[in-house]
């Protein structure tokens, strides 16, 4: 393409490039800062011991378990619902239908709701109205609603991308609609669906406000789904904002960032596999 | 038989989103509206006295707080986001663009509480040391939010810019326009509706953000005299007091959430209208 010509154009060019460099440096600065300050805190004890004295001492094992537990509960509900909704809209509804539009609008609205409002809803609905108290169940189901739009939208895109011939061939061979959907369409779209699920895991792991209001902040090890739990993100919030232990806060933050890095890497990997598979 | 049962189950899955949004509206409003009715809508929105112990529920200071950090975030987040979008769509080689895109994805993936922690550990002391005030301030919130809204802005704005037909750019260049003239007078105006949507969604992200803000803004319920003074946002108000609030106090927090929700609905309507206008 034509280069940026005169001095003024070049000035604009460098301004734009320096904006991009600035963003990159900011990201590197955040990650490097947390990594350098936090790496000394991470040890076997930090990962495996239950916090004591509000987190001033001990490790963060119950917070790690709490995070994974909440995420698991969220996925158990939102993956079947999200993928099911996507399958219904793409395979069982005409391309343009008012029902599809309505569901999509609702999902868009859900996606735009701030996490604190989800927290309020989860509190009044799961914790109070259904009487589940601050628990892994209340927190997990609140998270499930938060990640449902992502799973639904990415699944919809992945399923739509499966070539029509796949379905036609299967139907022509005498397979029923559900056989075609479950044995041909969903497997072909699977890596795309998994990408959405992985991204949702990232969102659940990092979510704080909604979890604080629905799962509580108890420091004990959650066992039953009805037990209260504290996630790593909530733990980090208390450690840092109440000045309990900055050292452990850095360690927790580093662990969160490492998890997100792994999750993003896996999501990219699965996306690449998906485009590869569809190309044949 | 099995086929129809499955279809019904799938139909139910699709219904969940609709049900969820209806339930959320009903449950939040059923808590918030009675209190706002009792206190008076004018009093609730425009009184600067938030004193739950004495039944005073005015959220004016938090409206100002939310708007201040949001506008502050947009002032530097939007130009930066636009520069990055133009860089990704028009300037960067595919390799560089790929690396930058993964970086933006990582920015989007970093939990908000980690941003808040970074703000608390780095930006707050920096402001206290070099700019003045207690450090915990609207400015600190605006700086952190400006970074956090970048992925939202870049994802949508970049797509909008890329969607401008190649012929427009080629036509403009063929007529002798320079590259910047082409970008600023042809590409950006053609992508206008997407760019507006990106900015408004970024605004929604900023106004709804909780953890990063609560950790760096100081959370004082007073109208700030300058941007280096502390503020409390609507979101912070909820997360700070929900743990111990009861009775009317708790209802007032739901009412705060309801006002926030209304803001988000309005912003989303603007986005939909803007995208429709672009078609």
C-alpha cells in the first residue's frame, strides 16, 4: 500500500504506532510486575495449605478449590443449555425467525449486564428466594447465567460454519434429524464450541463481584455444593483492599494471570484446530 | 417420540436466556422500586446524603462518581483504542497484527480484580506521590478503566474498519489521496456506526465495572472537588455495603443496581440504533 507521505502524515503514522506500542507495554508491565512480585510467594505450601488468620498466613488451597468448584458448577449447567440453545436456533428454526431474534436479543442483553447486577440477582434469587444461602450452588448458577451468552454465541457460530453438505449427506443416508445433529453436526463444530467454553472458564475464574455476593467469602474448604466458598479472585480482593497481606495478594494475582494465560492459549489452540478441520 | 422429546429439550434451552432476563428484571425491580417510591425518585437520584443508618438514601454522589470515572476512561481510552484499531486494521503486517490481537485478548482475559490490584499497588501510590491528593481518586479509576475498555473498543471498531469495502480505499488512493486522507475521510466515516457502537459498549463496560474501581477510587460519598479526590461509584456502593446491609438499606442497594441496569439498557439501545443506522 501507499506509504504515509509528507511530514504530517508520518507524524500521524508514528502517533498511531506508538499508541499500539503503549498498549503492548502496558500489558507487559502489568504481567511482569505481578510476576516479579508474586513469584517468590508461590510455593508448595502456598498451593496446598488452607489460609489461616484471614489469609495472613497459610496458603490459598481452599480458594483454588472454591474457584474450580464454582467454575465446574457453572459449566455443568451452562454448557448443555448454551449448546442446546445454539443447536435449536441453528438446526430446528428457520434461518430468520422471530423466536431466534428474541433469544439472540435476550442473550445480548444478558451479555451486557454488569457483573454486580448479576450478583444482586443471584443474591435475591438463589441465596434468599430459593433459600440456598451463600453457597457454591448459588455462586455457580449465577456464573452459569453470566457465561451462557458466550457459550451460546460461539456454539451458534461454530455450528453455522459446518457445511450444509455434511447435513444433506447424512439425511440422504437415512439418518434422522437428531442423529445428524448429534453424530455429524455437533462433532464437526466441537472445537469451535470448546473454544467458547474455554473462554467462559476464563470469565468464571476471574469473576469477583458476582461471586462475592452469591458464594460468600468463607475461608473454609468447600465440600458440598451447599457450602459457602471463596474464589481466588475474591480472596485477592480481601487480601489487597484490606491490606491483609500484599505478599500473598501478589502470589494469588500471579496464579490468576497464569491460569488466564493457559486458558487463552488453549482457546487459540482449539480455534486453530477448528479452522483446520473445516478446511478438511 | 425420542426426536420430539429432544426438540422440546432444545427448545427449553433456548428459552433459558429469555427467562433469565425476565427474572433478573423482575427480581431487581421488585426490590428496588418500593424503596425508590418511598424515598421519592427525585430524592433518591439527586440527594447527596447517603446515610443508611438514618434512612437517608441519596445516590447523587455515586451518579457523579460513576460518570466521572467513565468519562475519564473514555477521554483517554477511546483515542488509544481507535489508534490501536487503525493500527491493527490498516497498518500492521499480518504477523504483528496477530501478536497484537493475542495481547488484546489477554487484556480482555485479565480479571478485573487483578487490574484493581495493579491500580492499588502502582497507580494509587504514583498519583499520591507525583500528582497530589490521597492517591485513591477518580483519576486512578479512570486510568484503570481506560485500559480495561480497550479490548471492547478494539474488537468492535477493528471489525468495523476491516468491513469497509476494499474498493473504497482503492478508489480513494487511485484518486491521489494520501493514506491518512483515505483513512480519515473515507474509511473511518464508512465505519462510523460500528465505531460508535464500540465506544458506547466501552462506556457500558466502564460504568458497570466494579472490582477495579472499588479498589482504587477511595469510595467516599462526597461530590469531588477535583479528579484527584476520592469518589464512590454506584457499583462500588453495592459491593461495599451488600455484605452487612439489611432492611431498607439492602433495598437501597438494589435500587442502586436498578439505576445502573437502566443506564446499561439505554446504552445498549443506543448501540442497536447505531448499528441499524449503519446498515
